[in-house]
């Protein structure tokens, strides 16, 4: 993971101190609080995420067992209408100053200053990882025509049963074999 950018003081916690006291913190973030979700297609006015962070010490480093729960809205890649996407993610991270190859099993290293860990940034990182690569409605809920969803680009005949010139299925490589034989 990359290093977190500078953040407002109210989002910063001392992860080392929280880990020594086995503290659990809960935060609520709207989509507007997490600007990089907007870059991923989540409108600022849509959705919220509740985050829980349980701190502990693991191999002398602060470790966090966290959960994210909430819903955000993305654009369906079939019909381009809004689709609510559930964000239910469990994660385990260990806060280190520099990445090593021998991190404890199951924990993802987060390179940050343990005395100044930005929970909003961590929530944003984990939420981005939890979002689907291609958000879509369930097929029965999608407004896209069945042909577009199936990838069939052939046009249907019009009302009098005739197909116009554009209705011919496009086959860009149909003459490739003949061209290759000639050369």
C-alpha cells in the first residue's frame, strides 16, 4: 500500500498507543468524506461506510483487525443506471515504517507512522479494494436490453420485416483470409 497523504488532525490516531491498550474505534464516513471513492465513480452524495478498527500488538507493531459495512452507489456497466453496491469487508493490516518481506501471515503491511495513522485514509484504501471491478445490476434487474447484455450487435428487421443497410452484422476480419492468401 502507498503512504497516506497529509490529513486533518481529527482523523489521526496514535496506532501504537491504541494497540498497547487493545482499543476498538468506530467511525462513520459518508461518500463525501472519502474523496478517492469519487474518483472511482461513487457520487459524493451517495452512501456511507461504517468502519470498526480493533487494535492489537503483533510482533512489536500495531495491528488492526477491521471491518467495513455500508452501501455506495456506482454506475452499472450494462445499463449505466445507478446500482447500490454493498461494502462488507474484513481486513487485517499491520502498521510498519518500512515494508519487509517477513510480515506476519495474513496481515497486509501499511507503511505509515504508527503515531500518526489516518483512519479515514485507511477506510478509503480498504473500501476501494472492496469495490467490484465491474459493477452491475443482477441481470433480471438491469435496464439494458437483452441483446446488448449478451453482446449481440446484429440489428433486428424493422416493422415491415426488412433490415436496413446498417443491419448487416459487422465482421471486420471477414476478408482477412482472402488477403492473406494473396500475399
